[in-house]
C-alpha cells in the first residue's frame, strides 16, 4: 500500500525522483465558467481554465490532491471531489482557494482530517465530509478558522467519537448533519456550542439500540424549541428506545421528523405519552415500517393540541391483514390544519373520521388506493364537514369518474387547489359541479383527450392536463385563466394547436408556464417526436378555403391576362383557323379518297380561285371574268391563248355544302389564287372570313404557286389587320398588280395578269 501511494504521489505531483507526468486537461466549461468534469475517468486533478468559478470532479478515480493541482484557481467558489478514491490531500492543497465557498469531500477514503486543509478557507460556507473512514474529527480542531461556515456535514460508518472542542470555532449553523450510527463515545457539550442552529439531522441507529446515554446526551445538546430535528435510521420497537426522546420533549421542541424508521405499537403509544402536552407543531415520518397491528387506543387520553401538521409518507405494514388501519389515531386528526398521508396504502377514510378534521385546510391523500366509491365515503358522499378545506390532493389513486369527483367536492366552498392527476379518468363530461372558489386544477397524466366545459370557469393560476390538443375556443371558455401547464402530453399537431402554441398562447391573459421542450407532437406520424415550436405545417392544410380562394383569384387574373395577351396577338383567330383548316383538310382527304376509288383523277378544274368583296363584284364580273374567260377579238394574244376558267364563290360553290368545304375544294381544284384587294375587301366580313381560311392554305401552301395580288385602289400595309402577318409581308416584299386609273395602261395590266396566270404553261412551250 505504501509503495502504491508513493507511486501515485510521484505520478500526479511530479515532485519526487520519478519523471514528472503532465496532468490531463478538461475543457467541459460553459459560458458561466462552470466546469463539469464528473464521470471522466480521471485519476488526478486535471488542468482547467484559470477563470473557472465552479469545478465538479465527482465520480472519478482521483486518489491525491497535490500542492500544485489548484494553485492557479484563486477564483474558484465551488469544488466538488465527491465519490472518488481520495486518500491523500496535501496540507497546503486548498491554500490558494481563499474565495472558496462550497467544498464537497464526501464518499472518499480520508482516514483523518487535517486542520491545515481549512486554514485559509475563511470564506467557506458549505463543507461536506460525510462517509469517509475517519473515526474522529482530530486534534487540533479542524474547523476553528471557518467562522463563516453555515452548513456542516460530517460522520460516517467509522465515526466512533465526538469530544468537546471538536467543533470549536463554529458559532452558528443553518444546518448540521451528523452521521453517527456507530458512535460509541460522546462528550456532553460537543455540539452544544453551536447556537443558533437552524436545522439538525442526526443518524443515531446504534446509540438508540445500545447506548442510551450517548443518544440522550447528544439529543440534549441540539434540542431547541425553534430548531427542526430530523432523526434517521432509528429502530423504535420497544419502550426503552423511545425514552431517549424525553430530553427533546423536555426541551419542548416543536418540529420533529423521522426518516427510515421502524415502529411498533408499543413504541407508538409510548411516543405519544412522552410528548403528551408538548407544544409539538410539526411531526413528519418518511419511510416507516409498522410492525404492529395498529392498536394505539391507549394513547387516546394524551393531549396534542399544538400539532399543526402531520406528514406521513412511504408506509410499509408488515402484517397488513391484521392491521387495524389508521382509524385508531383519529384523535390526533382533530387538531392539525395540514395532513399528508402519502403512499400509505390508504383505501378509505371513514366519514366519521372526517368529522374530527374540523380544522383541516390541507389534505394530501396522493399515491394511495382510493376509488370512486371509497372517495365518496371519505368525503361523506358530497356532504363533507371539511368546510375550511383549501387544498385537496388525491392524485395517483384509482379514480375513474370525473363527474363523481366534481360532485363530491362541489360543496367544499373554500377549496382553491385540487390535484387529481395520475388517475384513471378517460373522459370529461359536458358539465361538472365544481366549487366556485376553485382556482387551480391539476389533471395531468390522465387519459382525457379533450377539454369540455366541465373545467372550472374560474381558473386563474394554471392547470396541468393530459390532452391531445387545445385551441383558442377552449381557452376563451375560462375567462379568468392566467397560466397554463400542459406539457408532456400526446399532442395531435393540428393547425389550430400549432398556430396557438407558436403564437405564445396569446389568448386573453393566458401564458404557458412550462418549457417549450415539454410540448412534443405524437401525431400525425410524419411529425411524431418533433417539437411543436419547430413544426411547419403546409399552408394548404391549415387554411384550405383561403388558399383555394386565393388560387382561384390568381388563376382568374392569370386567365384574364393570358386571354388579353392572346387576343392582342390574335391567338384565338389562329386557333380557330387551325381547327377549320384541319377539319376541312380531313373532309378534302375523304373526298379525294372517294374520287380515287371511283377511278377519277384529281386534276385542276380552274385556272384561278378569285377572292373578292361583294362590293367589288362589279369589277370582277364586268372586267375580270370577261377579260380572262371571253377574250376580245381585237386582242390577238388573248385569242391565240385558250380561254381561262375562274372559280367564283357566287357561281361555282356547291349549295348545301359547308362554306369551308367549298373553299377548300375550290382552292384544291385551282392552280392559282387571285386576291382582289381593296378597302371593301378588308372591311367585308365575308371576304375576311374567306381570307382567314385561304390564308392558311395559300401562304403556307405549295412552293411555286404564290398568290396573285390585285390592288383595285392604293392600300397601306397598316390598313391590313395584324393577324394577316404574311399578307402584310407580301405587300412589302412581293410584286403585285395595281389596277390602272387610265385607259392607256389597262392593256398592259391584262397582259401582265395573263402572264402571271399562264407562266408555267408558256415556259413549257418555250
């Protein structure tokens, strides 16, 4: 062991003959310079920033603190070395820590205390030396320089002796904890110098069993009327063990608590006798094992009028089938204003017992076995005498009917706080008879999924609730509700709920009082596990009517804009003409097929198709037709050439046929198309309709068969509609014939027209 310790000292301190080894570092420090290096597997004190204010080195394997380890940490205010294997601390290790206020050396292997450790720690306020294997506090007194110490904890399984003067220097404490279960020797006055003493916690298992002098003397030194006393690990199973408490009763202490207590019927009765007439105001028992059958009637005549609060938690009855319940201690319940019986397997408190609780203002029966039926007995079926009750906690029981609960408490007209959480409620009725005074209601961790008007309308403070969602309409029902706690429920993240939550639950004066991280989506599946505060739902899911309306408006505006644009560029005209062209083309192909199957060839029947306005029919019929179909005898060139055949809509279109079919047929059976252009042609609906269709055929037609343009009168390109873009282009780029206004040029006009119409034929003869 010696060599191991020597090696450890040399390894961590580096001051021996062995080579110095660098200490590990720890950089787990936050912005407040709190460095948490616990559970890091460290074997010696690590290097941390000199700015550290708090250093947690608990739960490591540190065995030594050297003189150099903490030299640069003068700002350190808290040092936690709990739960290591610390066996050696250099006598000057803590000298630089003159600002240290909290030092925890508990649960280590310190076999002796050195007063030099604390010589410079004059600012120290909290010192924990519990559960180390030292048997005494040592000499000279270890704490004589700790004038500002306010909380001291020392002792452990190995502590055997406390002497007068061990706590010299300590004048007063807010809390003193002494673990002395195996204490054998105690000098009277060892703890008596501490005054005032805020609270004392003593573990005295061994002294109460085997050394009454030690137990009673030690209790006498710390028993003061205003100092709460907590006694741990006691086994009060026979009368003599209770007599050690007589000194505390004579000192008329007012606050007495027991933790981890074994208690028999005889000891219970003796305790009540010992404290008969003592102005004990608070009695608390936590973790009690009852070894009797609950027959405490012998103490009925004792007087305990001063008891204001009784607190009992975690009760275990060894022979529960023989135990007579707590009815036999009913005489104690007529005085206190506050009673808590928690996790005690209580299934009923008889109605006649309630009549004894005439002063009761606070009742806690949580974590027991109450049902709807036994609660009805406890509260006298809604006619309970507990008229002054302000707070009722019946959480963690087996209640199932919320309407029954509300009915039973409906006449408790001063009830302001009600906790019914962790019960088996599965639904909420539409109406409940809560007392009008109820301001706080806790219904968390039940199976209720939605809120109804059953909740008290007068809620002011907050309520915890198990539910899947809530919205503004539910919250507005409770006009006086100010704060809400509803975290850790299985929330269905609907649009209303998410929107309400992300707006900060700003409905009236209601505010959430728990953390955002407590609100997590459980449904729908794609959002399961997501924080409600970070959920982003599609707009179309949350506002479908608005989105559809906006989409329709946008679509309507877009359609109107597109329609305007298409009308401006004459797209509708092009579409109409394209459809007419395709339909007429289809009819033409059918006709050609019939002609071919009949053995007839497809030949040109006309030399030209003439497109003209009816207002220009006089010129066509009196000049154009006679000139081309009936040439004059004095025109030698016309006489030598064969007469031409023209296609005119008035003369050659088949009656009863669709106009487009006639146009298509005429165009296909004509080698040329003659446009007789004039102001009348442009304005004529019939002529424009004919031109609309022929525009597709003639200007997108077969190469080498261009249209022949005849201008009866001068035309500006701007006078032609813009949709006839190719016609406008032809007028700019193609030669056209213009009807002369003088007789001398008429002959040249007809000659040029014939040449244009019979160009290919003449070329063939040449």
